[in-house]
């Protein structure tokens, strides 16, 4: 399931729903992304996430479908927020449920790595120096690269 | 065709979307970027560092050789930073 929303989400409740009524699920793995309080040595006041709604849904659906084609998953979940957030706020939740831990853990790792380099979201941080668009990191590209099937 | 701009490309271009009819010689994404640079002002600035511009045609990532046509939705944006 995919949800792109301004509102916060309840991690515990979302994870419970992922395996509810499915006793084949032996494990659920997840990653929760949060807004940090510092940009380098500058305190972050707010972080705003912009996105491309029509493409976001499509890109996330492709990422989810790719995970489900690679691992035997009972269910997957991607929730990504947009709009203005503050330090400590949740940004993203990815989770994967499977019969066994390896598939669940690897799939959750894959989901966040691919999302970071493929889903059309952009972060803008405001510090006492003003607003600044966050630059993409080459380490994120490298993290996604390792999931490319050779 | 409908053009969309996001993040700092939107700020530099000075708008989030517009409908345009480029000349017939604009057949690919590369042609379209070249045409944008030639429009001057914020457009020239937005597209000055082509390596920082990502393009999606009808919500799919494409390379600069991808064709563009009337009726397409073409989005320009910097490398993504979600998650």
C-alpha cells in the first residue's frame, strides 16, 4: 500500500495492520525517516517537502512492485509525508512483511534506498540563514546502486 | 505541451507550470532544454547547469534523447531528495 499525505502517522498501528489477520507473516521490518535538527552546523527551523503528485504515486507503485517481484512478501507499505515539517517529525515509513526475516529486512532496505533516489520529492530546509534546497547525496546513489541486478 | 517545474527549477523559472508551443524543430528533450535556455531570464538560469536537471515525460523519467510532442506533460526538476 502507498500513501502520500500531509498528516503524521502512527508507526505501531501501521505495522500491526500490515500483518493483521495473516498468520503466514513471520516478520515485519521497517524504516522510519525523521527530520534532523541540524543542517551541518546550522539549526533547522522547518523542513518543507515538495513533490510531484501525479508522478509520486506512479514512482512509489513501481518501487513497491519491484520489491514484491524480488522477495516473497505478504505485504508492503510506503507512507511519505509532504508539506512543512519540524525537527523530530516523521517523514517516511517503509515496511515489508514476509514469512521470514531475511526477505522482510532486505525488502525494507531496498524500498528506502530506491525511494530516496527515484521518488520525486524535494526537501527545503530553513535555518537562521534562510531557506536552502537540500542537495542530492552521491552516497544515496551508491546505496541504490547496490540493488541493481547485474 | 504542458511544462512543470519543481523545487529550485520552479523558483528560477518563476512559475510552477505553463502551456507552451515550441517550434517544430523541438523534437527531443535535448531540443526542449536548448529552447528553454534561449528563452532568457529565469529560464536561462534554471537550465544553465544541465547536469542538475532531471526530466520526466508523462510522469516517467527519460533521457535527453527522448522525443517530445504536443500533448505531453514534461516535468523539469533537480535530483530528488525525499525519504
